[in-house]
C-alpha cells in the first residue's frame, strides 16, 4: 500500500479524535502561488503561547487489538486497515513542513499488538524528528494507556502537548463498552504527566538549561451520548480532572453512531446540541468561578437544551436577582447572564470613576437582551416584566438568537472529499462565550 493511500485511511480515521480543534478548506490553489490549501489530514490547534498553528493530524495505525463497541477502529469492524512506519510519518511531516502545508504534528494511534509496542513506535517518531531532523515545530502526542511509564516519560521530553483519552465518563460505561480497558490504566499516566509538568516547571524556574516536559500541558477527551451518563456526571468528572491533573482542556465529542449494537443508544444523529451545552458549562467552570454542583444537581441532572447553562442557573436561582450593577462584587458580576469576563472587568474599572447608567452598559459590551432581567442600574429595573422565572424564561427564549450547532447534518471532514460540511462532528467545538 502506498503512502498516499495510507494517508487517506489514517488521516480520515483521526477525525474522531477531537483533542485539538480542526478546520479545512476547499479553496483551490492558484498556479505559481505560494503555499497550499490542501486539507488532507490537517487541523488547527494552538501552541502554548497562543499561536494558531496547522497540524498534520493522523493515526500511526488503525489496526487495534481492542474491541471497544463505540469505536470505528474496533478489532471486529470491517474497515480498510493501514499502518505507517515511523519513517513514513517522519517523511510526511518533513515534506509537508518544507512545503508550508503544516507547522506541526498531531499523532494518535490505535493499539496494535500491545500498548508498549505502539508507544515505542510513536516515541521513535517524535525522538527522531527532534534529534535527527532538528524539527522545531509543534507536536501533540496521544499517550497510550497501559504503556510502560518509562516510554511516556521519554516521549514527554520531545513533545509540546500530550493527551490521554478517558473516552467514557464512568467506570460502569467503560466496563460495558470497553471491557478490555481499565480506568486506572488511564488515570495513572495522567497523574504522572501532571506531576512531571509541575516538577520540570520548577526546575526551569531555577535553571534555563532544564529540559521542558510537555510545556503546553495535557488534555483529554470524553464521548457524550454513548452511555446513559447524565450531564452532571460528565461535568463533575471534568471538574475533578481540572483540579487533580491541572488539564489544559477537556474536549467533548458527541457520540457518532458508527455501528449498531444493543449496548449503544439508538441515535440517528450525534447529540451536537448537548455537546454544545457541555462546552458552555465547561467554560463556566474554567473562567467564571462556577462549580459543577451549582450548575446541576440531583434534581436537575441535565442541561436545558433551550437555554445556555448560565441563563438556566440564573433562572433556577432567581431569588439572588436583581443585583445593583454599581455595587455587586466581581464574582457575582460573572454570574449575570449577558456579562462576560471582559465586560465584568470593564464594569469594575469604570464604576471606580462614576456610577454606571444603563446606556453605559451598552458601550461596555454587556449583552443587555439577557442581562436586563437580572440587574438594576442606579436602583432602576429595566427588565420591563415582573421578576419571576416563567416570564423571564419566555422573554429569553423569544429574544434568543444563539448560534447553535445545526442538527440536520453531521458529516465529518473527509481527507479527499471534494466537499465538506461546516458542521463537522465535534472536530470544531462550536460554543458561544458563556456570557
């Protein structure tokens, strides 16, 4: 099998891994032009310093020893199989880089033969790229759960970011759909990577010569909708992962019905809207000071699909509102629907000089079509309706123009297709700011 055919198979197989945001282009190249818009296996991600970079996103192999029910690469699935050699991956990376197609590599893999065998091959790729080929580009590597910790430790010295996919939110789901995998084999390397990142960061503070270890941090992926887990379970797990392992991101992937099995839900389409709501809630956890048990509880275990999580929380806690915009503290400002981090900071700075009026809030950037029902300005309420949950909810739903992922199509970006859908399945997580 030639390299181009392998690239078609293994680049396409990598689209189900959403631990970096992806995009593509159908723009045709002009004759004698510079660069290329060719989209084969290329995604966009962000480096540690915030730069947006193009990555070659491929699997080392899609030959898998595991038979996870939800996975397209499971051992019993009848699909074309292929494997790159480390040398082939290196040649692709260097040739694509020299032609300005990419700026880095996202390398993942199914587990062929054993976790150690697969991890050894992936280590060979990144080590040779760095040492023999002097490749300075960005590298994101998927660590293989169950691999020897020495292999993971060595790999961390050559890559910018490393991730280990948890995939399923609960141990029960893992036992049901992926019985060959163990939760501990996933959490153990995550803990090790986290501890090494902290340790090496301290060493680099003391000496510039200290070798960095996964300087862009680690991330993981959770599948949404493959198991009956509630949003509360998913969000609580994410919150614990952020706290315990200091993850950069938890990515969420709406389950794509790639096979029929009585253990899997009978879905016609991936639950993209649910994924969207969880991304919004994740944003609230990381930047707005919310906790999982504030956004959801045992009596309210799933997000309202009609409203964003912050509006939903505010309506369920309507007794806390309205708040006076000129006196409320910064933490509460962040909890007002329609007020984001930047607008909250602007409000705090501006009201040190004078009391803000309702018109001032428009200039600051507050989304007043949501915020007006939860605030007063100089003691005056501008909601125009009585302060009760049903009335405000009706107004929010009536005036909502929130950009929600379309449900009519979920075709993912293909490597060699002539067309693509803007609504790829979770490859580009679509979510509004959590205002």
